[in-house]
């Protein structure tokens, strides 16, 4: 079975004014959308000087509304000081859709967030 890899968020730069920003990414197809049985997903966060929180949300709904989304705690990156690097998280589930949430963001940039499934 072939895998799919895509950039689900790219080139996000904080304005640098100490404001607190939140970004909710658009939905991307997960393993459940394709009826794949293994449910294995991997995300990679590529950040520079980042202060904030990044997490993946998922849903089992075909046509999700706000209440259908839930957070996957095993994908959470919390940076309280300027953090730079690539961070990889795995999660398993037959999720139909996944999206990224950046919250409590006060500095730095997100070069890209990649999803592989």
C-alpha cells in the first residue's frame, strides 16, 4: 500500500510584536478517508525561534463541524522559549480528517508541517 506525504501548513511567521496568535489549519485527508487499515500517521513540525503550542486535531466525521474535532495529545509540542528544529510525532487511528492548530504563539516561525500516512 502506498503512502501519502503532504505539507499541511507552511511559511507562517509571527509578526514579532508579542501578540498571542492562533492558527487553525484546513482539513487534510487521513487514513480513514482512504479506508486504510493501519491508521498510522506521522507529522513533522519544522520551526525556527518558535514560542507557542502546536497540536494535531482529528475527526471521524465525513463532513465535520466544530464539535467533531478532538485533540491528539501525543502530537503536542509546547515551546516556552525560542525553539528551533524538526520534531516528529506518530499517531494511530483511522481518522477521516486531520488538521493542525497553533496556539499561544508569541514568537518565531513555522517553516512547514508535514503529514505522512
